[in-house]
């Protein structure tokens, strides 16, 4: 028998999913005492005007191990995003007009370009 559980994460639209999927696979293999080797999947399941919702599904042999696995993955996947893709954490974007940001002198701010 096997228990499947979900972890929900929110990220910015710019989050590349392939590196996150690779990290999920690496993390699951790192804890064979928690993961039963059957289910490990990352899906984009919803969007809003501000962010994307990601769902991780993982399996374990019992509910206690599945809880521990989900907590482990949530913490480590968030750390992965924060350290490798900090600009991909959920963000609130706003457009400022000249009257709201007179120091811009009517210009748009320059975008930040990641290497």
C-alpha cells in the first residue's frame, strides 16, 4: 500500500519548472526512508494575475512518513527557489505614474536583468 500527498507552492510566472522538477527528484532520492520511489511529480495547477500555483505529489508507505516527506520537500523547494531563483518568489507588481513617483521624472524604471 502507498499514501500520496500534496505540497502546494506559489511562484512567479518566471519560475523555470524543469530545474524545480530536477530538484524535486534529487530531494526525493535523498530520503529513501521517507519516499517509496513510486510517485514524484510537479505540476502547474493554477494561475492568478500575480503568480502560478505548483503542486507536488509524492508517495510514501504510510501517512506519518508522507507528512515528514511533504514538510521536507516544502522547506527545501522553497529554499531552492529563494537561493537560485529569488526573483521567482511571488511578487506584487505595480505601475507607478509620474504623480506617484516624481523622482522618476516621467520615465519608467530600468528593469533588473539577471545574469
